[in-house]
């Protein structure tokens, strides 16, 4: 059997590296659903933290492997992207908690929503990153648009602060309720259920609040991807680094959610820190041009990004160490 195709380049990276990455992701998803969470149950904070540490360790180990296979600069770009994407994913936790609270999703079914949500994320991010890579390769000036967008997004995040999104006023919820039959109550882990239509007397398919929550989680990811995809392209234009850092950062979000949702109030200054990171990542594109260099060194980008986020996390924990637990329990 001729296996030479495994060493051919696809989007600038050998095919075998892409296949290896895909195999790892599939194995993790199968292990998660088929072994760890075969039964619908609540995930405790301790289990959440252990699983999260495992996912972060795997993400960092993959970054070490990228460093070994492709070199120091791609390795540092991966780690920078991983840190930025992981932080953006943490910000996404707050919105997911609001969605679960709005639809009163029981805690034991929240993992089901997050699991199927991550499958949608893998596909949606692949499409968005593929389009981004095609645009950047054909039109180099698109990077400046991404950079300007990141700067505007950072300013907007600093300006708006902790303003909560209004889930109930989302037009998608209104559209689904107008176009489809939706139950007011949950039906276990089911996204759909057959019920008697009181008007026709026939059995028809209804959408459950669990499916509504899944739709809103996917929409939230699309919104966050509008920030995260330009952010990673401002770090590197290598599609392999862009996609793998995105997916590894998001894979552990399900596990981390159950710990963070209970103590999201402790990360008050994470969003301002993230806004400053976006300003830095967007600004360095223009600064590099002003200084007449090709790009800001990867090591400097990684160091500054990590320092800003670490400062935001540490300052948050210090300032909120005596704060009472949040009253907004996910799925309350």
C-alpha cells in the first residue's frame, strides 16, 4: 500500500499531522461520551476541575508536539493561540450559564447540551477558519481588517463592562416559537418529543427547551467565533495552528463549565484583561508595520498575552476573595 500521500502537504502541513489531530479529537469525544458520561448525571466541581486539568494538559502537550515537529515559532504561536482561545472560551461560560438558567436546564442534562454543542463548534470553526485562511492567502490586507476589528472589539468590551445579554429578547427564540411547536417543560434528556396536539388531536413532534438551549449555545459560539477567529489569525495565518489551538481550547470547555459556573463571580477582571489582550493582538499588526518588521516576535506575543491574562485572573481572585457565591446558579 502506497502511504506517500501521508507526507504530502495539505494547507501547509503534512497530511499525517492532520489525521493525527483528528484521531485524537475523535478519541477524546468517544471517551467522554462513551465512558465518562454514559449516564445523565450532575458533574461535581471536583470532577470538573480534574477533567479540565486533563484537557489543558493534553492541549499543552499537543503544543509541545507541534513545537517538536514544526519548530519553536509555530510552537509559540500555538501556545499563544491556545491561551487566547481558552480565555475567550472562559468568557463564553458566563453566557452559557445565562442560557441554562433562562431555559431552566437541569444540571444533569447540561453536559448533553454541551457535548452536542462542541460537535457543532468543531464544524463551524472549521468552516470559518477555512474561509478566513482563503481570504488571507488571496488578500493580505484582510489581516488589517481583522486587526482593526479586534481593536474595536477590545474597546467595546472595556466600554460595556459586565452588561448581561438579554437572552429572552433574542430573535431566534421568537422565530423558533413562532415556526415550531415548543413544549414549556423538559422531557428528560430529549431534544424532541411526540405529544398530542390539542388543536388537531394528532401526535406531532415538539421541540423541548433542551433543544432551544442547544441552539442558543451554538449561536453564542458563532458570536464568540467572530472575535476568536480574527484573534488567532492576527497571531498566525497557519491553518493547522489556527484550527488545532481553537479546538483544543474549546474541547475542555464542557468540563471546565461546571466548575466555573459556580464561581464565575470570582473572575470580575477577566473580561477587561481579555479586552486588553485583543487590543494588543490587533495593535501589534500595525505596530510591526510602523517599526518596519515583518511581525512581532512570537515569544514576545506569548509572554505579553500570558502576563495580561494571568494578571487579570490573579487580581480577580484577590479582589473577590471575600465575595459571596453568585446567586445565579446555572440550571437553577
